[in-house]
C-alpha cells in the first residue's frame, strides 16, 4: 500500500463492528458495539463521519430501509463492508502485525 492508503485505527474498528453486526449494522448499533467491545466512549457523529468517509472510499455501502413508526417515520440506514473494505482491513491488520512482530510489550 502506498502512503496514506492504510486505514486509521478508528476506521478499522468501525469496519470490524460492521462485520460483526452483519445485516444489523446501522449507526447506533455500530456505536454500541464499539463501546461494548473496546470500552471506548464514541459519539454517534464520529461513527457517521467515519462511515461516510469509508463509503466515499468504496470500502462500505449503505442502503436505506423502509420508514417505520417506531422510528418516527424515519428510515434506517444500514451499512455493509465491500470486498475492497475487507481487503483494506486485512492489509492494515497485517501491516500492524508485521510491525509488532518481535516487539516485547512487557
């Protein structure tokens, strides 16, 4: 990968959350998944900004569901990681593993 093509930490976390949530990946669920698994407090604005950026890069796709009464007539926007997103996540993860190889964390 060239300079600037590796994913940032939060981008990786968001992509992993999307993959874990599968068909039920929408903003608030992504936020909760990240908070539950990392203990990190995350704003919904940070999640949506990252999802939009990842979509602009072609790493995720979004779709609007049907409006529901329980959501006040609003539609739910769900997200899915593309094949390019999986590849980028794998490459970033492998780069971190190569950097950590042989490093003692003691």
